[in-house]
C-alpha cells in the first residue's frame, strides 16, 4: 500500500502530519493518566456533582457529592462561605456528636491540616490511625472555600461509619479558633448541627419526559413561616372540575429562593374519593380547629425531602391523576425546620407535578405493607431494640396479584418517633431472595419516596415481610400502635405497576392469642385476674408490670402466634377468603450479607496514619 499519493499537495501532507502527531499526543497523555496516581485537581478540573444540599439553617455550608458503585466510594465536596479556622464533617448512627466518624480540617495558626478522625463517647476527637478520607483538593471559590475528598463505602475500620443505602445522619461544625492538635477538640463544646440525607442513589439514567407533558404546581399560598423550630403546614388544593384522567410521569420540588435551608420536607396527598367536599384550609397541621376532613387526605401522590432529586416514573407507567373515581382535593404538607427562629420569612414552596393526557401502558399503584394501625401491636418500655414484623402473605398475593406479578420501583418507609430501622424483604418458597428496601438509620423526620436501584418483581404466592426496629429506652410505659405521633406505625408504601385492586396487605397478631398473653402475665405477676374483653387493649398493656421477662414473652408471642391478615381491595373491603388465624409464613433461608472489597483480605498499604497538609489553590474568583 502506498502511504502518500504523488498528487497530494503540501498542505494536505502537513494536515495529515499534524493529525497523526495530535493522535500520538492524546495516546501518550491517556496512558500517563492511566498509570499515574490521582493528584489534587486543578480548579478547572473540579468535577460536576450530581447531588447537593444545604447543611446549616442559613445555607452557608453546602454538601455536594457523587456516587461510584464501580469503585464503591463517594466523592464529596464541602463548600463553605466562611470557613473560620476549620471544619468538621461527620456521620453517626442518629446524628450524635459522640462515637462519630469524622473528617476534620483544622488550622494551628501557621498551617492547615486535613485528617480522618473519630469522637469518643464524651465527644473528644482523636486522629484515626487509618486515614480513609483522601484529600483531592482545596481551593478558594467565588462563594468562599471548597474542600474535595473521597472515601470508600466501607473501610473495614471499626471507627468508621459504614455508608449504606438509606438515611445518613450528617453532623457538621465550624472551628472558631486555631488548635495545635486534634486532642484539643471536643465536639460537645462546638455548635454542631445535624442533617439527614440519602447519600447512595440509583445510578440509572432518568427517563425522558414526553413532549405533550403538562405541569401543575401545588404550592403553599405565601405562608409566613412561624418563628418556631418545627412547623407542619397544611394547604388544601382543588383540581379543576371534570378533570379527565392523566398520568403523573414526574414531579419535583419548588423551593422559594432563600428558604432552601428551612423547607425540610413536603408531601402531597390525595383525599378520599368518598369525601365530597374538603374545606380549602391553609394553616398548621396540628391546629385543633382544622377541618376534620383533612384526616381523610392520606393517599400519597408525591413526597420530597431535603437533598432529593426529581422523581421519575418508569417509562411505561404513570400515576393516575383526575378522572372517574378520583378526588378533586389534594393536601400539601410542608415541614419547616427553623432552629434559628427566623421571623418574617414568606414561603410559597411546594411540588410541581408533570402529567400527560397521553396515558402510558400501565397505571402505577401504591400498596401499604407492614402492620395494621392498631394498639394490638405494642412495644415494651425501656427497650434498646425491639422488632415488630408485618406480613403480606402468600395467600394474599396468590389471591390478588395478576399471573405476571407486579413490579415495585419505589417505596416510602414510615414509622413514628420510636422507629430506628425498617426493612422489607421478598420471600419466595421460603427463601429470602431480595431486599426491597432497607434503612438501618431511619428517621421519621426524613420522609421521601425512594427509587429502588433495581426493580423488584413480586409474583403470586410470594411473601413480603416488613420489619421495624424501635427504641423506647426513654419511655416509662408501653407504646401501642396507632395514628398518634407517640403511638407507632410500621409501614412501607410501595410504588408499583401494573396497578391492581390490592391496596393494603398488612397484618397484626391474632387478638385471641394476645388475650392469652395478658392472662398468663397477670397470673405470673400475681395480679388480679385478667378482665379480658371488658378492658381495652391499651389499658391492658398499661396495667402490666413491665420487666425484661414481660417484654421477652410479648416478643415471642409476636414471632409465633397466628396473625389476622388485612388483604384489602381499594374499596377497603377484604378479598374473598378466610383471613383470621393465619399461620406465620416460614422463612427457611435468609439472604447473605453483602461483602465489600476490604472484607476478607489485607487492607491496602497506602493507608496513612498522618494528617494531610493542605495547600489551597486559587479558584475562579
């Protein structure tokens, strides 16, 4: 083959030469980058962060991050308007400043240092012997200062927090004076704050919106945010008359500028179709004078919490809005978190619904899993960790689900104040085969609908177990199930398609067996004979002398006695069948715990035990 044609002009030869030369340079640079260890990025190379949220109530401290499931690590950027003499960012079980995993930037008056640290049960800070936070860059920005670093999900360091799917409690603080060493730092003496966030998010791209999409904004009507720490504001929105059926395909938060650090979470509920009229109320959700019909607006349409992104439905499904059999009334609930007691702030935040009249192939549905709202299920007092389980049995799914099953793509977990963890698992023929959703650090103060990383298919005959873990160490009496905030719930609202008539698949212990428990405990404690059937369940629980034995026997009852199943249609009627005194589903094989790269092998040799000296780079100031 001839490389050059004699008819080629000098200009053509020159262009070809330069092209080949440029290609060689690109190859050389790429091979060098692949072989060289990563270094601090230049300001121009600062990565785009997919997720971000304000940490403090004024919004002067911002956290941004990316997630890499391939590398099993998170890339974090901390942005601060006024860094003072350093920063503390940490993670702990419930947002405590004690026994926390920390990354600290501090100034000794001459130089700045960056290090992986931890706090003890008194809040005293110690530099970690295994440095798992890697500093990638520090730079000045137009907004102040930015710190870029990364950390694996699991470091196999017992002092470090394990980053998992679910709620992460992030603690933060700013140092107001130089310190010569971390031994001088005690978090109990700092003005620390806490924020909750879903750090690990699905890594699948969002579907595109159809061209004929319309939007509807359900917004608070120029509310003056009360100058108190916590406010739940309710607003009733009325849909247009005779609105035809549409499909909601996406929704997103609309936050009033300046209130990003105060609007904590929001939900939009559809009212019951059986309620013909709901007063157009705007006021506190806790107001005793609010319309009673607001209590019938509980069907979740949308939910957002601070740090959450837009919520997309799968490309072939949408949530019905309008049309026959639906309600014209929606209830917006906004949680304002105002710890600085700021006054005079006006707010029109809410949720923007995107919907289309071009209906998709499937209606999406919402199904309740877990425990029935009843005082029959209770948690003993003074318990560090007590578990209750709600069942959606094989008999119910066999009766109610179509032959091809349903596909769960999102869920919203829910307990009240004593809840500490929620887990829903799929069981098929006695084997746990998949976790639908799990949050080991759940908080009722962080409500949002969570997209699953992987869609879960539930077939007829499958079982869904929803387990909730509670802490009642500070409670002197039993906590019963119910609607009150000091009562408890255990619920997973799963979002799925195709929609079926199964709207509620929940359980509670058989009442007759519970009465046998009361009789046994009363005889054992030498109390008066049980007046079972004449006294309410709540009073019977309260009359017991609670000790470890009483609690253990109650736990054994819940884990062995037959259950009453609520296998309910959307009309609130049970599906045909016998649902009382059902045996508990058997689980013969449990899922194995996920293993991380650092488990079962040697830790890498490059884990330094010394802090990193910080060199601040100029940014795009």
